[in-house]
C-alpha cells in the first residue's frame, strides 16, 4: 500500500501537520494514554478510525507500527464549495458523484473520462469509496492530479445541496426505461454513478431527478461502471458542444 505512515507519534504528527488521511487503521482493543490521545486527535480532525485485527497491520507493514497505520492521501482534497466556485462563468457546471464505487481502477478510469469531458469535479463519500492511491492515479492517467476531488460525509445530503444550487441529479441505471439521449444535459448536472455490483442505492436513486439507461443490444446486461460513466459524460459533451 502506498504513502504509509505507522507508529503512534508519526501518525499523530502527520495529522497535526495537516496531511490528509485516506485511511487510518488501528488494532482492535488497542489501549493506553498515547493511543487515546491519538483517538481524540482523530475525532477533532474528523478522521474515521477503522479497527482491524493485528494481522492486517502486519500485512501492511513490517515496521514497528505500535498498533496504528495511516495511509496519506495521494492528492489534496477540496470542499464542495471550492468545486462550485471554480466553475468558469461561461461554462455549465458538471460534476460526478460516486455512490459506493470502491474499485480504485474504476475510480481512476472515471476520473480520466470526467477530466477529458470537461467535468468540474468529483465527489466521493468518506465511507465505502475507493481510496485515491497510486493505482488510482495510474488508472486516471494523471487526471486525478488535475480534476478537483471532494470527500463528503453523506451522498444524500450532498445531492440535496446540489439540487438547491440548481443542479439536476441524473442517475445512470440500467433499470430505467428512459434513455440518456432523451435527457437535457445543457443544465447544471450532477451525474451519479453507483457501485460496481449493486448500482446506485435505493435511497440515493429516489432523490435523483432523472434515471437514465444506456441502450444495450448485446447479451450482457450492463456495462462496467467506468465504461458507463464515459458514455454518459460524452453524451453531455455532445449536447453542450454546440451551445
């Protein structure tokens, strides 16, 4: 695993230095005053601690981890407001919202397509989302170093916030009878892409203004999520290119 910091004091120093923590693993049942101080520090900085068996920590590093290993983010995340404020006045906003996409290669491939399509940012939940690590960076062909990425606590609350800002929420789902070609993407749009196995959650799907399908004429029932995202994104490009 990339960008690892291990040991109680080194991890605490990384947090206090403002390093963005992608994952923080702590040994189950770990106790002691220093470990409690680290837990308190994580709470103050909004860092989620994942308690894991000692064996997982041993697999991550052979160093003296003292019961804690952190993965430093490969990029610097931004806030949702930052993404919206960076949209040029002469462009129609377009962002991609992930709902449970956990495969780093899919995440990176979607980032690449989004950047090529001129999307203004990516939004991913803090939980149940692929980490932005070296493998994701490679899959994105460097796009993750360019396109802004935001991490949020709640996909549903973020969707509601974007809708209040005038965005239409468009879900990509093979279960819809309406095709993507029948939608109007010339409006501010948040494109919602779901998990590789189960798709978009029912709770998120209910909030979306549009549920759109990609027409398939072969025997396979669905596209890979990164391929589906590319098709959706470039339909947006097709519609907007003549504006």
